[in-house]
């Protein structure tokens, strides 16, 4: 039993040291996976809520037609730009979000999570 605990500790220590010495590889992989999931989504409609989600590490979040969209890692300023009652359109497979305010197209954002593929 004691040998098993020592082996388990050594394995965990090795994994931790590997991750510690290669943090950008893991962060980038995670960002790229999140970005691909984001690109796959589509939504259009009016922004009904905009908030930093207290239950999820204060992730920058907005809601469109009851869809919850997390945009926490975007570097374009999209989240800071949008307001409740703006309309947005995002097609599946595209990182572009078009923002409309009072019926007029204001701006297109090429969403960027900082993924270095």
C-alpha cells in the first residue's frame, strides 16, 4: 500500500512538472479548442443579457435568444463594445460577428482568442 502511494505521488509530480515547464502548449491547445467550438456555433438575434458570470470565474458572457455565449478570451474588444438590445449575427464556421444597433450595422468583429495554430 505504501509503495503504491509513493508511485502515485511520483507520477503526479512528474505530470505536474511537465505541465509547469510547458504551460503555453497546454494553454494554447485549450484556447484553440475553445475557439473551434466558438466558430462552430451560430446565433442571431437581440442581446438580452450581458454579464460576467460569477459562477464561472467571471467569464464574459452574453445571451442572445436564450443562448448563453462565453466570449472571455476574445482580444478584439467585442464584449466591451456590445450593449443589451444590440442585434448580432454569427454564422457557423465563421469567427465574424456583425453588430447592429437601432437597425444599422455598426461593426464587424473578427473574434480572436489568441490561438496560435
